C-alpha cells in the first residue's frame, strides 16, 4: 500500500533542511502511520537525497507526523542548482513510500456509507 492511499503531505524548507508533514485523511489511520512511518523508513526512502539525520515529530491531535530531513536540499535555496531548490516535490516523493504488507492488512477502507456521507 502506498502512503498516498491514507495520507496527504506538505513540504517546506529552511536552509538545507526539508520539513515534510504527513497527515492522515482519516484520524482512525493515524495510529497506523505512527507505527509504520518511522524516521528510519523515511531516511531509507530518501537515501541519496537526505544526507543527514531524519527526525520525526508526532502531532497526534492533528493526526500528523512531521519529518525534518537535514542536508536534503543540496546546500539550500541560495546554493542549490536543483530545479526544485525548495524541495516542494519531496512531499509527493514521500507519498510514494510503500508501506509494508502488514500495514495494508491493518488498514480498513472507508465504508460505502461514510463515503456517501462525505459527499453530502
């Protein structure tokens, strides 16, 4: 299961640091994110991009996790020659992260009634 199936993401930057927030679509899925979306898994996913430490901060009241990726922007906006010097596309890259099969087994898709209720 891809992360994008249960969450959306936003990215920001400060110097050579990228900040990516992952927010569960449904608060019921936040524990799944908290369990499976570790700093180690994110660091491995961004191998070759994030050369420094990856820290995770939990925001349970928001149903979100915030990841801070050090040395991830090729020196920062004023130094980088990258097309995306601000690292905004890293949020899309984060959503391509594959969660383990066991996580998919724990995920309960929204019921048809709930989906219909969301449309009204």
